[in-house]
């Protein structure tokens, strides 16, 4: 029997004095007491559980609120960093407990996110333009680590392979044109004194030798030094230079032949002219008394024409030698 019910029976009826006709009633009351005790215990347990759960929920909410405050603080810091790239803009101040400031922060983050997206699209467009270049273009830091390359920089590797496997590797480990670290150091040391450096090398690939012209430039970005390298296939220029050399050789040979021809022609023409001139002089000297005035004038005219022809041939010979004669400066009385 429930202890509370037994106590009341002892107090008002006396222990063991329950009438037979009332035992059923007291049994029902006893069951009610027991049910009440059970319900009370269950209720207390429920209240304890609810209190613990509520406490845990409160702790979780406090932890999440702290994390959210930290996230907002980091977002604010990131936003100020983004804004700093756009010029001398004063840092933004936000109250993370103010709903209006939080909404303003979110709005600015959305604006900056869209701006970053546009910048990324522009960068991709520029990257596409650079990739279309026929030249090989790549950039390294001052230590020689590759940080950028277009599609033509390393034709043996795909774009994905270049980004995943070649970036942040030393250039002389990637490009066979730089045979050693020492050679790279010599090149970069020379760039310290000269902003630009141009040199030629040959690339061997699949048994084919391709002449390349390398143009290196040193630049400063954000306090860091970088080297831009543009390698250009100069096969066409080399072929043109070869043809030019062949043409110059051929021209020299033609000029020599022309000089020899002019000398031979002038020599062969001068010989009969000298004969005609000598014969004319003899006729004038020996037979002048036997000729009338017209005959003498004709002989003199013939001698004059022979002299003129001699001067003409000599002039042609001198003209053929103009390109090889050294100019002699002389004073002239004006």
C-alpha cells in the first residue's frame, strides 16, 4: 500500500481496522496514489530532460552565434581587402550586432562577388587571346619558378598538364633550352643590368631543329620581380637571311664578272683605237702637203673622234669600278 495512504488510514481509522466492505475502495485509492507517483516521477524526469536539452540548445545557439560573428568579421576583413585593390578607400566599419549593417555587408559582398566574376571572365578572355599567339609566352618569378604559360610555351604538354604539373617548377627543369641552373642564373644576372635581353637558341624536337629568338624582360609587380619570356620561331627569318646571303654572294660574283668584262672590253677596244689614232697622226705628219685643207680637217676630226672614243671607254671602265673605289677628299679653290 502507498505510504501516504497507509499514513492517513492509521491517523483516521487505525491500522488493520479497514471494514471489509471498504477494502475495494481503498485498493482503488491505493492504485490512484501509485499512478500519481508514477506520473509525477515521469513528469520530473521529463522536466529534467527538457531542461538539459534546453541548456544544450542554448549552448549550441551561443556557439553558432559566436561562429557567425567570426564569419561576419572575416567577411568584413575580406571585403576591406578587396576594396583596397581599388584605390585608397578607408576601411569599412560594421556592427555585427546590427541587422542593418549585416544586410549592408551582405549587399557589398554580393557586389564584390559579381565584380570578381567579371574580372575572372576578363582574365579568361585575356588568357584566350594570349593562347592564340604564335609565340611561346611564359612568366617566372625571380627564382625561376614557372607561374604562367600560354598554350604554345610547351607544345609537348597540354594546358591541363601545364597548370597541374609544370606550374611552380623551375624553368630549367621544364624547358630544355635552359640546360642548367647556372645558365638561368647568368641570364637573370644580366637582366639586373639590362631591362631587356634578346638571344637566339635552337630547339630540337622529333629530329627537327627550330631556331628560336628569346626576348626576356624584367618587371616588378606588387614588390615582386618577375621575368616575361617570349620565344618566337624565326625559321622564316633565317631562311630569308640565308637567301639574302646567297643573293649577296651571287651579286658579288656578278660584279666581279662585270668588272672583268668591262676591263676586257675596254682593253680590246682601246687597242684598235690606238692603231687608228697612230695611223691618223702618221698621215697628218707624212702626207699633209699632199692633201688639201678639207682632207687635213677630216684627218684632224678623225683623231679628235678617236680621242673622244678613248675617253668614253675609259669612263665606262671607271664607272664599273665606282663601288670599289675609295673616295679621296681634295681642297677646291672656289
